[in-house]
């Protein structure tokens, strides 16, 4: 009689913060770029959290190849390695970017407001409109030109490309009308500036919503330990949480937090799952039961 024994293939999961995405088409383009990297079995991109998750056989791909693929698609990426110091630096960079977005939004609003005066009958010299609109168009709106160029270079389109085309048409037409002396009635500087300002405000609101969401997610993941004790070749070794793969056996001693979700293969204990259920009473766990990462092991030793 022949007996077939199935062994779990070691899988690797890599998470990348991706910057520069503005719409669903951007997320789709990043996802395709990552999926095309040799060795990658599955890639998914979350636009809301600006995170990409890549899965594949352990050792089948390199992290540097993933970053390069994202950059070739016209976006930025870094690897979350499980190194707490580096991950904190990435989060600090995101917070600094949020502060810059707030200043950019406030500046756009202040410079655009005077351009609306002619709409209520208050005259504003064309030269003043030109100066204000130029700052909004090319200083505040520089990011749109950069993103549009990356999209064109990748033979794709995105929302920033549309914003760039529309506002540039209104701006340069108004410059031409100002040069030929066509009169203030044919100037549309306020149209280009208002569109840029409104999109910047929209991105600022979107960014604030994303940060609220990711803050809640990070608060949950912070409950999970940064390292796990894994049995490999009969020896217990401590590894970063990102190095734990499907099929690994994780040893959780009494009083420790479970580093990952998993199924109990040996031992029995009580687990405090109040972080998920709010129920303070511990839940009994034995062989075959599922346990949740971040919950606290009781008095027993679990594998």
C-alpha cells in the first residue's frame, strides 16, 4: 500500500508601504507590477492603507526586486522588515508627509481665495491673477505634473493626468489671453487654481481618513509581539514575526502573547481573547482549535 504524505510548502509574506497611489487604477497597476515579479504567487494592494502584500514560496523572490518593480511602475515602496527602528522611521516619514499636505492645502486655499473676487464683482488685475495662479499651478500642483509624467512614461493614465490636462488648458489659455490683451472677461485663472485647490483639499481629507483607519489597525497589530519562537530542525529559535511562514510550529509559553493566528497542534491552555471579543473570561484551547494572534496564553504550553 502506498501512502502519500503532503507537506506544507514554506510560504513567504512581504508587506510594502506604497507611496504615490491616487486612485484604483494606480493600485491595479502596482498589483500587476508586483505579480509580474518572478516567484510571486499572489499580490494584493490596498489603496486605503497604501499597503501591498506579496506572497510566494520562501526564497523565490527578493525584496529588492519588489521595490524595483513598484518604482518602474512609477511609485515608491519600502519593505517592512520587522525591524522596529526602521518601521518607526517609515511611520515618522508618513507623519511628516501628512504635515506637508496640511501646509500645502492651507497655502492653496489662501492663494486661491483672491481669485474668486472677480466672480462677485470685485476687480482684480490680470497680473495679480497670473502671479497667484502660477504659484498654485506649479508650486502647489507640482505633484500632479510629476504623477502625470510617471503615468505617461508607463503608458497608463490616472486621475492626476486628467487634473494636469484640465488645469493646464485653463491656465495657458488665460496666459495667452493676458498677453494679447483680450480683457479680464476671458481670463480663467480662477478655474485652474480652484480645481488644483479642491483636489488638494480632497487628498488632504482622504489622507486624514486613511490615517484614522491605519491608526486603528496599528493599535491592534501593536498587541502582537515583534518576535516569535519557532521550532526548526528540532531547535527553538527566535525570529522576527515577518519571518514566520505557513507550516512553521510556533511555541507559546505560559503568559506570552500569540504572535500569529494558527491551529493548536500540541498542548492545551486557556487563552484571553478579550482584544477581539471584549470577553474577559479565558477560552479553553486544545489540539485542533484555532488561536488568534495577539491573544494572551494562560497557564499551558502551546504549539
